[in-house]
C-alpha cells in the first residue's frame, strides 16, 4: 500500500519536514523508498486522510496525508524517469537532444556537481570533476558519489570512456568543451554562468535536462528563495548612497596573488550585498601585484575559503582593511560559498551582514545554513558541523 500511495503522490520541491526524519549518524534519514522494509502504513488518530500515518518500529512519524499533500520526495529516490526524448537549450544557446530515461551523468564542472546533487540526481553521476579530498562536504551529504569515477577534469575527460560508461548527459563549463563532446555523439551541455540571473537559468536548464518532477520542483523552490533574499537585500540597502557602500576586494589566491574582478559571479554578490568591487579589472583569478591592491585601497577584503592566513611578513597586513578588522574568509560547505555553487544564496546573506552589520542584525546565518542543508540536501547539520562550514573547515572525522 505504501508503494502504491508513494507512486500516486506528486513529487514536489525537495523539501522534507524534520518531522518526517529519524536519526542517522550526523544526518537524518528521510522517508523510505517504496519497498523498504520495516515501514508500514497504519491508522492513527482520526484526522484528514483517515488518520493514516507512517510507522517504523512502532514509532509514529508523520500523518501520511501531510506527506502526500507536500509531495515530499525521499532523498536518494529519483522521480519517475522522463518517458520522452526532449530538447534542452544550454547556456551557450545550443539545442541538445536528451534521450529518455535516467541516463548516467558525467558532471565535469566542479561548481555544477552541487547543483546536480541538489536537484536529486546524485545517484546518476558516474563521472565527476570533484573528489572527496577537495570537496569533503559534498561526499558527506551525498556519499553515493563515492561510487563514481572522481577527479575527472573537463580537459582530461575521454569521450571514449564516457561512451563506454553509457553516459547520456554531460555537464561542462564551456561552449568549446560541449561542442567537442557533442561531435563524438555525447549530449553535452555548457552550464557556465557569470551573473545571478544566469545562475538561475543554468539551474532551470539542469532541471529540464534531468527531466524529473523533483528536479523541476527543487529548482522552483531555490528560485523562490533567491528572489526572497535578493528582494530583502535590495529593500534594506536602497537608501544607501554609492559612497556609503564599502569598496570590497575579493582575493582568490595568495600565491600567486590573484583577485576576482568585474563581470563575475563574485562581483554580482558583492554588489547585491551592498558593496562595490574595488578591483577595476574584469574576470576571475586575475593576477595582481600588492602595489595595485594598495592603490585600490579597499575598505574590506574577503578571501576565498582556501586562502591560508597571510604570513606575518606579508605587506597585505599593512592594508587599512586588514588593520581595521575588515578582512574575512568566506565559508565553505558542499562548495565554496563565494564562487559558483548553489550556496551563493547563503553567501549573499553572509556578505550583507558583514558589510552592513547594523542593517542585518536579524539575519541568523547559522540557522539559514542548517535550513539550506535540510531543504536542499536533506541533511541535518549538527551545531558543530554548521560552525565548521562557517569557518571553512572540513567535516569532523
């Protein structure tokens, strides 16, 4: 009966209620896939839906009517596979035909793996650009990725190997790589973006390519949350004159010294959070000298999560931003918040609170982080895990 009811329920945005979960280590296990043992549908107290409840080992978890109303899809359980061939337009404007069925995926853009996982397709990834050493939180929330071939970069991916693995969907960061792979018969989509609106377009493109109700629903929910946050920031910051917005420099690396300039997603969240990019160059990971940084004289510096503490002898310590305590390291979880992953939604809030603390005293970044992980990764962060993410630390052993 449970499997029949689960199949009849509409799979909606991936947002599981904590009431539907039971403990499992540091995370929590969502509702079971149909056919799982130890679960039953029984009649509980009277109420809507005839009082049917889900039980496991005699413990009432949640009214079944509520589960069906919300259409909560269990984590790791895929939505029904698309039954028809479909055409998806990628971020470079290419129309790509995707065959029906839950085809294996090669996700060859580092930032995009998080999106694929968030949209419910972790179990379809057979080749990934990511690896457990560099992205431990990704493999903590989606351990199924340990079965994939990991650490395969876009430039080193072999079309022959992907074809041998029967890969039916490939995500890459660039138009050129997508075109190369398509010439071999692989349906490859360019997913890269540089702005917040294009990030949402890429998210929608990915959901369409995956072709499940769960992916589509999760993408809608993410867009709603992004709209709510950007509206909040815009309203709170609207009264600021341009010279009241701090000039912010984002340092990507110390050795060699590199910064992120304009026309990047980094520039987008700096501006949305009420700052101005101090850099006057365009693009990601632009090489720069200390003398140039000193000439820009930023009011605040935000460094990439992977940037180590600056040495005691570094001239960067002479910057006013450093001496005034306006030098911050971005958080890092499943992906670095400050770069091109889905956690840019959290970065917007974190950056706004750091740049304008008196305007955003009500923002609880720790709570927002826990909610994000529960909603989009179906993973319940402990207090310690949340703190570690906010300090760009790996998961506890």
